[in-house]
C-alpha cells in the first residue's frame, strides 16, 4: 500500500522525503502512520525499479535535499495499482480509503466498481452484525451491545455516504473526476 501512496503523492508533485512523510500524516491521518523506517526503504526500492528518480535541490539550508519525482514507469505502475478493484480493496477499509484518495486518477468504471464493492461489503457486514446482535443480545454485557450497535450505525452511515458518491458518479457519467460532497464525519 505504501508504494501506491508514495507514487500517488509524487504524481501530484515532486517532494523530498520529509515532505512526503508530512503529507502521509496530513492526508491519510490514522491510516497514514508510516515511519521514516518504511518510507525511505520504499523510496529506495522504487528508485531501483525505475519508478521514481531523485533530483538534488538546494534550499536555504546548505545541505542538499533529495527530491523524488515519479517516472513514466512509476505512473504506469500507479495506474495498475489504482485499477485493482478486487475484494481485498473493497473489504479492507484502509486499502479502500487509499484508493479513494487518488480517485481522480482512476477510471470512472473502476471508481464505480470500488464504490459498489465497498457498499456491498458493508451491507453484508451490517446484516451479520445485526443478526449477531439479535441472537446474542441477552448473553452480552451492555458495553458489548453498544460496541456492536456502534458497528452497525457506522456501517449504515458509510453505506449512505457511498450511495451519495455513487449518485455523483452517475450524474458525472461523462468521466468527470469531480468528487461527491463529503458529509461530516464520513469514514
């Protein structure tokens, strides 16, 4: 997943390692907690594979900074990673959210497929949780019941959010990458 994030961020603009690390935290929040210990080996590996190149930029500081730039080969790999719409992407929240962050680079049909896949997964999850809650409620303590109810409510919220995103995709059937409005607190 870090390859996808690094290549996606570098497609937006060239960055040095510190800037990439900062953007990871800012843009990806709780699921973007990548350390320098994982970022720099990823950058080195991507550079060896020809997906990114290093340029040296001199700033106000006397030492040179390595600025990373995505290459055409890296853009091709990014496109391939973004087009993966398999079950692991729609079922795993963080994988889905990373793809969502780069939807503007994704084909409209893949966006719809990912949104529909995530929605379907959440509908199944919500139904399982509701059935479990109904069958186990009398054997559970109040905190466990609340936790399960929270999971159901969160899934229902996300399903409505995905419905809104799918409706925006339908309205923008021309391939536009204009995102749907994001409701407060969307997950």
